[in-house]
C-alpha cells in the first residue's frame, strides 16, 4: 500500500505541473489524450516545474502538428520514447503515449496508472511486509525496555486489512482470506524474531454498500466482511468470521 500511495501522490503532482490552466492553454487538434509515463520515485523540483511544463507543451504541439503526416497515427496511438530534445522531460519521464481522436471536454493530459498483469501473491507479500515492519520495530532494545516497564503479561499484534486490500492489492480476490492468512502464518512461524509477540492476529473488515446493493438487487449486508484469524502461535480461523 505504501508504494502505491507514493505513486498516487507523485501522479497528482505531475498533473498539477503539466495541467495548470490547461483550459486556456494549448489544445491539440489530432489527438484527444497524452499520457505521460514518469520515472517513479523521482519528485519534480519546484525549480524545474516551469521548464518541464514548457517542454511538454512544445513536444505535444510538435506531435500534433505532424500527426497527419504519419500514416500510423490518425485515429490510433503514438508512443514517444525519444525525449532527447527535451532534457527536463527526459529527467522526469521515460515516455509519452498519445491517443488519437477527438477530445470530450476533459483535460487531455494524464499520467499512467498502475497496471500490468495482476500477481495474486501481492496480497501475501503485503501481509508479510506488515509483519516484518512490526517485528523490526518491537525488537529494538529501546522498545523492549519500554514494554518491560509496563509489566505486560502478553503482547499481541493485530494486523488490519480492509478496503485497501481491494484498492491496492487484490482486485477480485483471487486468493481467499484464509489462503492469505495461512501463508502469512507460515511466514511468521519461520521468522527468526517470531517470539517478540505472544499472539498474532489478522483481521479483515469491509462494510457493505447497501445503497448500491439496493440498486443492484442484492440483499442488505451483501459484501460485508468481518473476518479474523490467529496467525501465531498456531493458525486458526475464528468460527464467527463471515464474508457476505
């Protein structure tokens, strides 16, 4: 989720820089959309914003002006990977994809979204990374001394799932919650710092969208999730868990 949110933030920053005052600026005639492909994890410096925007608009205008002279472009797609004439763009982007056709009143400048083939192991990896982070945090001498001062009889870890499991990791949920949790349990059991926590739980919750359910003819509560599993010291699913 962290890397995905970082890309989302970077995406918004690029839109701000390139799309400022787009309604009153240059409007292409031969393509309806230009999708820029960023160098991820490279934020645009404030001092570079103006030059980057100027280069982008100059580049887009050049492509638009020569669109009809290239038989592969009209009504189609043009991918531009050669950004050598535009040094600032070459720093922050690795390509631009132009989509031919008329515009429909929306901004013609956009940033590529996350894509590619979905890997169902992403959900398992996300759970493993969450376990790693908490084990690393709670295993430090400072944190251990802090906990001992409270005289705790038991220290448990609860890992939350929820809407971000759908948004960033598991479209369509190709792996069940039990499969994800069981793999997380095996990962934790093999971890060298596993004894930091006495018990580890994985909780996934999602409220149903009953307004949408009513529109689609589903019963109230359809899609609601309240699901709990213990990952350590042994794996088991709470019998009260439910997936609507």
